[in-house]
């Protein structure tokens, strides 16, 4: 018999222990990550699923009011947050927790559910049981994005062999022109470059404020870093990485200065990031999505593809009552 409980603050430590041991738990599901936001930004409604008095699954979630509907949604403060499960989570368990979630949210007065599931490679043991159970229980795809995914090779030569010839040449060109790559603590400089870049290219602001970013880096000093490309001591490109879980890293922010594009800093930057990933025993590098609302940015997709990346779905599901 599976029982659903709303997460209490007194159980945060148990929650985090479960997430760290789970099949698909990530940094985004830890309470310190979910709770760093300003107090009133989200109305948390995270749930625990217990079976025989043991924690079976959790969902980081919140209440969102949209179009006069009260929705139970994957926590908006996380990149994705569906069911976090044990490695041996069965098909029977999957159907039961989905059924319990539907019944529980209905009883709590919700008008529907929206869940954003992590890409398959965020699991130690790849499984689509939850997605199958959702679709079999009346959920539909809310949207399907594609994230560029690179499986990290064991050494420098193998990494370069995956690159298209244009990217390999760009790496050598950047090196010869004197571009230097290093992990940096110049958060302000990176953020200013990112902010300007996003405004020019997309008319948007970064997901985080500079203060939020600094706070996250303070809370998770071993899980977040910035690689910078420098030319004559000036940062001209950078990437902010999250080590999302053991063996998986995510490029959360990528930015560069257009005036220095001819130096090909991003090519050399990512070559060095991949070498670092090899040393850190990271097996998968998530380049991030190249689609917005299902529409592909072909240039961005091709740029990432030329490093040897391929596309994996990042799906969202919805069921309205």
C-alpha cells in the first residue's frame, strides 16, 4: 500500500539522503537548491510516496495558478522535477505512484498536473517506466524539447576525434592566437557578458540574478564552476557548469563576446571542459537544449553537434482534470 505525504521541513534531511541515493536524483532535487529562492517566490507542494513505511519516491513540486486553474507542477525552481525514484523501481510501482498522485492532487483541489521529466541519461539505470505510466494514465505531452548530449571519451585524442574538422581547426586556431582557458572565480565579469549576450540575442535575462548565482556557488562550491576563455587577460567567453550528479555535468549558461568570435574561443573552451570532464570521471555532458517550445535553433544545434553531441528528449507532461 502506497501512502502520499506532503513534505515537512523536519524531513528535509531524509529527503536529501533519498535523492543522493536515488536512480535519477540530481542537485536540482536537493532541498538547499530548491529553498535558496526568495521565500515567497514559490508555494512548495513537494510530496513523498511511502510503501511499507519506507520512502519509495519523491516529487519536488509547487502550486501554480494559471488561467484560473490550480496546477500541481514540477518545482519551477528546478530544471526538471518529476518522480525521483530508487534504482530498482518497478513498472508496478510506477503505475501505483502515478495513480496515487492523480487521486491525491484531486483530493487537494488541484485542476491538473504538469511534470517535467529529466532526460534518460540522468538515470543510473535508464528507464521510461514513469513516462509510460503517465501516458497510460491520461497524461499528454505538454512539450518536447531536445537537449544536446555528449558522451565523454576517455582521453584527449578520442575527444578530438569526435569533433568535426571545422571544430578541430578552430581549436588549433584559438590556441595559436593566444586564447587561454581556466576555471575562474570572476562571476561578475561572466554574468555581465551573459546578461548582455542574452539581451542582444534573445531579448531575455538570465534565469538567476547575480546574487542568486553567487549564493548557489557558495552553497554548492564543488558542484558549480565557471570556465573562462581569456585573451590578453580579458574574459571573452565562458560556460557555467553544474555537476548535476555523479557522472553527469550540465552547461547551464554559455556566453561569448561577439567582437572576439574570430578567435574561436568557444571551441577551445569546450575542448578544455571535456578534458576536465574526463579527469572528473564525468561520462555525460549535457550541452543544454537547442529548441524553444519545440522549435529548433538549427545553428545552435549544429554547433553542438560538431563537437560530437546528439539529441535527447527533455519532456513535459500534462493531465487536466
